C-alpha cells in the first residue's frame, strides 16, 4: 500500500515540474514577441516623439 502512495507522489512532483516548465516556456515566448515588436516599432516611436 505504501509503494502505491510513493508512486503517486512521484507523478505529482513530475506533473508540477512539467507545469512550471510550460509556464516558463510560454513567458519566454511572450517576452521574445515583445522585444521583436519593440525593435520593429522603435523608429516609428522615435519619429512620433520628435514631431
């Protein structure tokens, strides 16, 4: 009976680690998109501020 509890604990830990991995993965993708759009719009923003 105790070995079954231990097996479930391992799966819970692996599931939590996988969720943390997915959260980090998606937050990094969102950050990359923001940086790309910022670089793309950079000249336009400067132009708007100067005029």
